[in-house]
C-alpha cells in the first residue's frame, strides 16, 4: 500500500478561552421523538459495552500500521486562540463559523488519512472535473491541513492555488504557488467576480449553512468556462447483504449525526437531499455531473482494490473516533462522556468485524459556468 503524505503540526500553542455557550445546555430528544427518527437512546450502549468480540472475525490492521503523521506569519495571534471544548481544541472566532471537527494534531492526522483514502476512492486522482492544465487560479474551500491544495499545486505548478479554512493548521513550508487564508465560507466571499478557473471543496458536510448561497457565491467568483467541484461522503451506512443491522452502532452513526446536524443548523443529508444538483442549477451552472461511489469500511471486501480502500477508511475513522463525535454528540445533543465512551466501544467492535459488510456513498459533483 502507498503511504499518505505527512502534514506538519501547527507550531503555536493553543490558548484556552472558555467554550462557546450557545449549545451548552441542549435539550435531549424525548423517547418518542428518538424512536420516530430510529435513534436508540444514549443509555442503550451501556447495556452492550461489556459484550465480547466474536474472536475469529476481527481485523487489526490499524494496530499494525502505526500512526501517520504552522502557521503563516501574516496571521494575527487571535486566530490561534483556539476554543477548548470537552478536552479538545477547535478553531478560534472566525466569522460565524462553528466547525464540529477538532483542529488538534490527533484530528489533523485523521484528516490526512482521509485525504489518502479519498484519493484511492478516486483511483489516484485529486479531482474529476475536466479542467485544463493551463488554468491560472484555483481555490480549495475548507482546505483543512492543506494537503489537497499542496498536492494539486504540485500537479499544476503554473497555477496559483489558494486554500481557505477557519483553522490555521496548514504547514508553513509549501509549494511556491500555494498560499493559505483564514476565511469562513459561510460569510460573503471577498474575491472579485470571475476570479477562479476552478473552485474545489471536499468534506464540508455539516459545515455549510446554506448550499444555495455557497454555489451562488461560487458562480460569481468562477470565471466563465471554469468549474466547481465538491466531494462529499454520506454519514449514512448501508450493507447490501443484511449484515448491517438497524440497531447496530454503525447504523446509528448516520441517524445521530443527521439529528445533530438538524439541531446544529448545518445539514448532514447533502447526498440524500441531492443538494449539489439543485444548488448548482439554481446558481446557473451547467453540464452538472454527479458520480456516486460505494466506499467499504474495513477489510471485508474480497476485491483487492476495494479491500485497500476499506482498510484506509477504517484507519481514518479509528485515528480519531472521539474527535468526530465530541462536539455534535457531546455539546449539541447532550450525550455524557460516559455515554459516548460506551457507544464508541460498540462502534470499534463492529469496525473490527469482517462479518459486517458496511459501506457509505461518496459523491463527486462538478459543473461548469457558461461562457
């Protein structure tokens, strides 16, 4: 298996301002409301947390591969005043942003693992839109650790590449044609009309307040003939052979995330609601292409390439399961730390079972601005 590139850890030490209080006292779902949404109560996982593994159907790939492993001088110090929430750090005050994923080294490692697994999902490609090698300017919205932007800049060495994010977690040593900016994509975009030949984003699930507004702004900033492209992975898991049960921790994953997103005001049902197509069309984009790809989780597939994808996805999940659920489940939905711990014990057990043939859908959507 190939190895993903390593990103450098951010150099500044995070400060510890108080956590945001907007969602500090959530109202838990009533039993009736939870049942209507197919969500098991948080206390359910206490009942299962002492169950034993099957023993012969586990996959310990993650334990054998080991862990895979800044700032820009122009940023103000306030950008590095990270929020402390339930023992993890999150971005400082940037616009109205309220990202649900942490920005500490443990989670940035998981981000880079997902970058590698997404590249495998796209058969080694960074994008699918039919863009020209001669494009002059591109932007990566929600760049995270900046690894996609840097890889793209290496491939398009004559293109100016900008990566934006609400967290300054990108390395300082980058290709000469790359720069990073702190920005919240939910605010008014400050670039001039017709600035970019290519506008890229990925993994913005649960981050965008209004996808129609997002693509209206993208349309304005995209050059005529230019492309927009987004990669999104669903939180809803499935199996084609019935091995994923409704009351399993893996099946509950998507249900709880979608409920959290509804409370959070940022949807996790982007694929299910076909938001790419409708928002791109309303903005004025044409030649819209939607490509859905099944992505396995774990080592269960028989096909060698699918198995490799599944192993890397499992590694990316396991790198920081706690980080994925910490904010939405603990702050927005009000689960206790003990309830989260018990749920994750059940989830990890299922991730290690090769008898559960689970997968999710990754969607790539791209479109062109008319000339």
